[in-house]
């Protein structure tokens, strides 16, 4: 099971929380509930991820969190080996500047950068950055952005004329000797076309394995039509404990502070989202507040986080062995990278690092 697998951890640059209910409210309220995203606290998490052998740390991006480039550049100076999977939106950054930032980042960190392209968010979030173009145009712009970035990386000078960018003789002071891996996610047809053309690793949220397998096949087929092959990654929470009973007790604790009204309001908002992936997450639940066990949407896959969390909304749940088995099930359908998180991060990473990863890394008997 271990050949070629990579495990990453999530970096909560918006502040960590102890339960799913703590996601409500302002950033200040979330921070007060558990952990401030200070350099000291994030450094401690980064070093823990490094000690357990995680490949990289994924940042979020948006107005709710610290800037991903600056935060991880600082953290890289306080760590040794861990890579940083920096999320950012093409619409708020020139592709030539992005290529330059990558060059500097790689030189100053010893080539510890990977990038996660986030095409958009909800319309209100995009307008905060002065970005008002529609979803279809955002994907066309992402395709042009990646064309320019790769062109600048690969040529002494690069010019480009397109719908969104007019680039004349772009160049770098120092060439990018190690091109970072490009990650990207999106469930819409437009997103799949961008992935097929431009990215290295296609990321998807933790839907039940049959749904993930169907999506992988669509992306793989689109890439094959272009003569390309991709790798596939899964964004997933965990609730891993020594025993199954302990894991489900923890699941009960994670949703104990929720109310039925706020769950229904969140569900309605997610179903109306402009993100197809967010709508697919919402469709895994009914929008009613029910017991933790009733939110198991596939053996070992729990939809509790989706009750009040944007984005990735499912968790691998159970004993350490059961969580390892969930990873194995996704591996069999083509997933080779896992981006994990939990509540709170500093506690959950120890359960995964000490309890689950040693099982995953055991050699398969001949």
C-alpha cells in the first residue's frame, strides 16, 4: 500500500478550533476558541508534521486567513525538510510575478514549494479582491495563467497574447531549476478541462469512493485525450483513535455544540453555492442535525464536518486500523496523495502520525 503514497497536513493559518461548532462566528471568535495562528503556534505544528514524515503542509487562501506566501516563507525558515503547498488565486496575482515568487521561494527554501491553484470562491469573497468575472471566465483565466507561468519557467523570455493576459518578454532573474508540483481541484466540466491541460495533481474532496472513482475516470480520460497523465489526491479530515468506540465518542463531541437551525441555514447556503464541489459535499447530508453515527455516508467516512464547514466536509473515522483501511480503499481507486486535517490540528496529527501512518507504512507481505 505504501509505494508512491504521499501524506500532507493542513496548516490552519486562520486559527485552529477544538470542535466543528467553533467554526461559527468571526475569525477572532474562532481564534479565542482554541489556537491563534501565530508564528510560534504554526511552527510547532509544522515541526510536528515534519517529525511524523508528512510530505508538505497545505495552506488555505482567502480573506479569512493569513497570506499563504508570506506565512509559509516565514515557516520555512523554522523547519528543515517539510514542503509547503501554497494555495493562491490566479485572479489576484500577475502570472509573471507568480513565476518570480516561485523562483525566489525555491532558492530561499531549498526547493520546498508546491502550489495549489484555487480558481475562485463564492462571489462575495471574490469581490473582496476586486474580482468580478464569472465562473466560466475564471477558469479560462486560470488556463491562461498556468500557460504563462509555465512559459516563464521554461524559457529565457516569454511573450503571450490572450483574453486576459498580454505579456511581453517576461523573464526571471534566476531560472527555476526545480519546477514545483502544481495541484488543482474543481468538479465542474471547466475545471476538469483545466486540470487535463495544465496540472500535475488533481485534488478532490472526500466523497464516497464510488463518486471519487467516477470523477477520477473523467479527469483521467480528459488528460489522456491530450496525451497527459495526472496523479490524484484527496482532501480529507480524520477522527482517528485507538478504538472505534473512542473515535465515535469524539465525533459526538465535535458536533455537540451545533443547533438544528444553524445546520439547516448552512446546508441551504452550501446547496446554493456557485461551487459544484461544495454542492456535492452538501448533498451528502440532509441538512438536519442528527446523531454522529447517522452522518456516516460510507463505511469509515463521516460527513460531520460538512454540517458547518465550507470546503472539505468528510472525515475518515474509526480505530487507527480502520482509518488506514479507508486510505487503502481510496488508494485502490487511484488516490496517491492525502491532504489531512482534524480538530484540533495539534491533537489529531499526533493520532494520525503515531497511530495510523505506521500501519500505512508497513510493508505488504509477499
